[in-house]
C-alpha cells in the first residue's frame, strides 16, 4: 500500500540535499558563534550570511531578523514583550490587545495566558468565509491598545487575510484619533513559500516564519522586527538580546537554503497547487454529502490552494483521520500543535460560525510540491469508501 502524505501544513518532508549541505558546513564551523577566537568568528560569519541571505530572499531590505527555535517561539516574543510593560505604575489602565479568533495555538494559548495576568483582550471573529474584516480591527483600537495580532494565512482553511488593509486601517485609525500606533504582529508561518512577502514591512511591525514548513529542518524559526523591542526573556545576549541561547548554525544555514528554493519556485509551486486544488474540490463534489469548509470554488484567490478543510457530516473528523491513516493516507483535523488540546480542535471553524456537526466532521487536506494528482485520486477514492461505510 503506497503512502499518501497530505499533511504539508503540519510539516513538510525535509529536502535531503539542503540538510546535507547545511550539515557539512556546520560540521566545519563547529565553534560557538559567540566565541571570540577565529573559529567562533568563522561560525559567526556563516550565521550572519544566513541571516542576510534569508532577508534578501524574502525581498526585505530593512528591519532585522532574529533566529528562533520555532515559529511558535517567534510568535511568543512580541507577545511576551508586553510583560515588560506590566510594571507597577506603568499605566493607569490595563494594557489592551486585539487578536483574531482564528490564530494558531502559538498565539491563541499565549494570549489567553496574558489575559489571566490582567491584559485585556478583544477577540475578532472572521466572517463565514474565514476572513477578518479590516474595519473590525480598526474599530476596536483604544488608547491602551499595545498590540494587534492577525495571522497571514489560516493553517486550517487556507484563508488569506488582507494584511495590508488591516495594517493601513490600524495606522489611519491611530493617526486620526491621536493614539500611539500599536505593534502589529503577523503569524506568517503559512505564508512563506505560498505568497510573496516583500511588502510586509510596509504594514507590519513583526512577523514569524518557520523552516519546517518549506522543506527545511524542524527546530528553527525566525522573527522579523521593524525596530528593536524589549524582550521579556534574557540570557547571554545572543540575537541582539532578543532570543538568548547558543545559535543553531545548522538550522540557520538550512533555513536560508530552503527559503531560496521555496521563493524561487513560488510561481511553479502555486500553479501545481492550483491544479491539485481543482482536482480535489471537484472530486469532493462527487462524494455525496461531503463539502469544503468554507465552501469555495477552485482557483479562488481568497485562499491558498494548498490548504483545504473538508467536512464529512455524520462522521467525526478524528475517526476519518484514523481510518485514512490505517490505509496509509496522512491528513489531520487541524493544527498538529493542538492535537493534544481536544477542546481547541474545532475553535477556528466555530469562530467562523460553522455549525458544530459540520465542524466536528471536518478534516484538513494540505498539499505540497511533491504531491501528485494520483495522491489526490487515492485520497478521494478511499475517503468516499470510508465515508460510505462509517457514516452514521
């Protein structure tokens, strides 16, 4: 039985050539990049070349890039920086943040922890199509608003958020009211390799990305910053004091190479993903009772083509995932990071107003450059067979 991997939004198969090349370089430059001797300086030079190369690949010429241990950690840094402002007497009113209700758990869970510490939170629900209305964000701004966080591409539905409109709305609303503009952070983990990112600095103050979403290794992410911030965590002063800990040179080298391949191939990969998306959506339409969530047509530019949620009403999504796994087909019910938090499992779809029975029955199918049309056909055939046999 052939393996069919349709869980690229969770992680991607690493590119062996990229990993081998990065490993060879890091084995030669084995010293600590913070060491003052010639070996440390050599490792430091490679690290800085990786940082500059990654920025060039993204098409970004300003701001700074901080290497982190993951996309989640990159998301946490701007949020935890707020704790430095919770000193007694720093504000007569509680700090306030605005967050979309469809964020990855890295943002959602951390914000809920901040809420328990006294920071006020305004949650913005999306429309039925999974999109955040820019005007809703601007309308929630207050003088106490310190941060806004809206993800670029939803990891469960593939919905693309209008980051430029949201950023402009925040800036205009702050200017008109005389308020200080809040920090605008974007979880861009699902954007990298799927959408151009060169214009992000014009609208946001920070964004997070991760290497393992673009065929790089696990354990390396990055945070772009428009300007320095006061980090909550401190240590040895690495990464300009923003992210302490000995630098992961292997990860940085591999991240740069993976990003180069992903960005250079973006147009070709998008065309391939569109073909698979069409095949998948048209095939789902032939399975009686099944439907995309939200309902969408092929080549809808409001969504990335490589991420699609599909509902099989009358059959639990977890049951379908396990049944497909038994037939060597890998899909998921949403973020792998939330798989141990069952109460979180349908949070995104419920925020969109999807009925509970439909949300409960949804699975996520996500494709990548190595996915073939035959993979889609196998999935459709097996999903239809299982749905017919297991539906209640």
